[in-house]
């Protein structure tokens, strides 16, 4: 994955009020961490950054141009969005170097169709891997074409590109292929929904003489 260049500005004002002013100006408050250096506070162009993430995913490598001379190669660490309005409130960035190995979560994309009469369930949507910072795969593909009922795919079964190593637990279940329920099975389950066990009549108590 090649890097994407973004022109950013250093931030000298902090706190909630400063963050609101930054967002009103069409920018996103961000903090850059990594390699033992002090955090750097910058503002990202909101429209450009959102487009990069939308088109390249969260693992896009960014080359930040801070002013006329400062250059930083970074990965997106966390993105905080507003819970109701869904705009990006804040971003944490991780400084990286060319040739450096990084741990990232890569989306798993399932392709193909299992055998007729089966049902596919996907238990894991991302895989943690270690890869060269500039060679992070955009996705990891898993073909289930023709898979029979009872087939299971674990993290260790996925094929990774050269130079990419698995970090997730190899035994994690990714995809499970089971027999699809029949119409009769569904009707049978529906018949029992809301059923109440019949209570036995209470025994009559005899009056004491």
C-alpha cells in the first residue's frame, strides 16, 4: 500500500474549546505518537482525511507534511466519531518508518458459495497480522466455494501474502459452514415460540378438624 500525502498544520491551542474551533474550520484535531518522541498536535483537513479513509481503509499510510520542511510517515491508530452526528471528532496517529514492521487489523473478505443446502456464518471479520508498514494488505480473502456442511475455517487456514505473519490466535474460528435449516425446521421452531408449560393443578388442602 503506497502512502498518501496530506498537508497538515501544527496545533498550539488545546482543550475542548480549541478542538471545537478546529472542527468549525473544517479540520480534525489529531495527535501523533511514536518512537519515544513527545506527542505532536496537528489538525488534519477533514474532507481529505475522510476521503482517504473511505477509499483506502484505516490502514492507509499517510505522509504528513507539517509546514514546509517537517515530514512524518504515519498510520491511523484510532478514529473517534460523534455518536449521533457521525462526524470525526479526533484522530490518534502512530509514527512509523520505512521498512518497519507494524501490527495491524486487516479485514477478512469471504468469497465464493458453499454447497447448496448449507448456511455460512462468519465469526471473525478482521485478522491481526504483522507486516511491513508500506506493504500492509488491504484485505485477506477466504474462498469457501464448494465447501461442505461441517467445514470450519480457522485463522491458521487463511493464506497470507509473503512477508505477512499471523498475530491472531491461530485457533480462532473465522467461518463455519453448517446444514441450512429446512422450512419444516423453521415451522417447528415457530410452533414452540411463546409456548407455556401447563401447570399441574394445585393439590386441595384438607381442612383441619
